[in-house]
């Protein structure tokens, strides 16, 4: 069985025991993982989680090196293996670790979740939904391009996955991403699309058709967006780079035209925004 687990736990300076809350925060550090996407979907700030975690443990002047592993953490890891086997999968990913943490219910993870305003059922439901979509850690690595995507870009991809799931679609496509970009008010993309005459309601209605035009897998757009960000000298790949890539991709451009926007006009406005 192959493992895809957090390579490093978060800072535990002064802590005598590594517990389930440390594992929960470690999952958040794996920015290209399913587990991290689940927690981001719950609008959890990693910094806030780290601060809350520190408050759950006394700081020792001479902690053991390395710190001991709590019984609850060991149980959560065992349950993660059990969850993966029960689901018929052949690796242990962050999604299974999350399921192991909430199923075990031990250690300090429940206290940390309470401090963050979330509960085990929310985590369980979202993790299982991602698994039911057929998403794997390998897919997420390719789609999210590790830490190259901005936090808003990652949230946008997560939202696109949710749109696909809500409509019973097995694949996350350019159409799902375009709809989310048109609705994401924190991004300049929604304003540009609106000003260029794009009709998101018509695109959303098309998902109910038997064979909607989807633009194909979203992976090509994400890869193009990363390349565009590199070409423009950006450190991170933002939602604006994603929309630019949709304009440049033949299938993406076709979708824009189908729902009222001219790709050239959208591209000009995006490039203007990127130069500011």
C-alpha cells in the first residue's frame, strides 16, 4: 500500500507529545492535497489553526527529542489505513488521515476543531464527497501544481469540483471553472466577465442538458495558467491567469463566445489588470 502523507509536522517546539491536532495542521500544510482542500473549503486559516494548536499544549523547557507520539495519533493512523482499505484504495492519503482523525475522535483534534468552529461531520462529509468524485492525491498534485496556485485559485478549483459534484458530473471541466470564476466576487475575473457580456446563468442552466459543452478537463487550463504566470513573472498563479488561459485555449474561447463574451475582449481586460 502506497502512502501519501504529510512530509513534515508543523512546528512543535516545546511540545512533549505529537497528537492528532498536530496531524490536522500538518494536513493543512500539504497545499496540493485533498485533505488541505477539504479544510480550505471550511474557510480555516492555517495561521489561526497553528495558534490554536499551540494553546492546547504546555511548552516544556526540555521536551523529549524526538517528541513522543500520542496513543490517539497512533489510533488515527490505524483508522486511516482501515478507511483506505474499506474504500478499496491502494494508498494512504490526507483524505484518509482526516477520516481517521474524525473517526477516532481522540487526542486534541476535537478541541482544535471546536476552536476553529468546525465539527467532525463537516470534515467527514466533505472528505467522502471528494473521494466519491474519484479525485486522488495524484490528481490533486497535477491540478493544483503544488503551492504555485494562490489561495484564491485553490479555493476556486475546490468550488469547481463542488459544482461538478452537485451536477453529477464525473470530471471537473473548463465550464465548471468558468462558472465559478464568473461568480467569485473576490476576483477581478467576475467583473471583467460581466463587463464583457458573459451570461453565467445560461452556462449554469446548460449543465442540465444531456450533453453540455464542457470545454474538456480543467487540467489543461491550470497547466497553461501556471505557464502564463511564469511568462509574466508572477510568483503565484492567480484566478486572472486562469481566465487568461481560458481565453487562449480554443475550447475555453468557444465557451466564452457561446455565453456572450468575446475572448479577445476578455483577454485585453485581463492583461490590463495584470499590468497594474
